[in-house]
């Protein structure tokens, strides 16, 4: 998968970078966009970890998964530039590659 970063992750909090890595790992491990959503909800609801949505805001609008960073933890205000935007087709195309049989 090729992800084009559109903006930086700002060090607003000691845990902001770790939260970003959790979101990025979720995108890399998930098989499709529905699994991304399920994994993010599960990770957010787990009391053993901090809330990812406290550091970042994401959207599933317009066939894209888009990520913005909040100005501070649980702030309703986000930085103006999004960090990245991934088209759903990128995750779906990974599924097709996995499902295709390999011939030797």
C-alpha cells in the first residue's frame, strides 16, 4: 500500500505519535475498510488504552478514509491540513491480490 502523507503529525502530546502509529498499523493490517472501522472502534473502546479519537479525527466520507490531528487531546478543533487521505479502493485491491491463487 502506498500512503501519501499530506501533512505532519505535530507533537501536541507525548502520546500523539503513538496514537498515530496505532491508526497507521490498523490501516496496514486490516483487510478492508469495514475491518478498519471495526478495529478502530474496538481500540477506542478498550479502557486499557487511551482514546485514539482524542488525538485524531477521521472520516469515511467520499470513498476516502481521511485523518486530521486535533490541536490538543479531545479538542473539537483540528489542524487545518489533513495528514492523509486513502481511497477505499486501495484496501480492496489488497484483498484481490491475497485471494488470487499463486501458480508455480
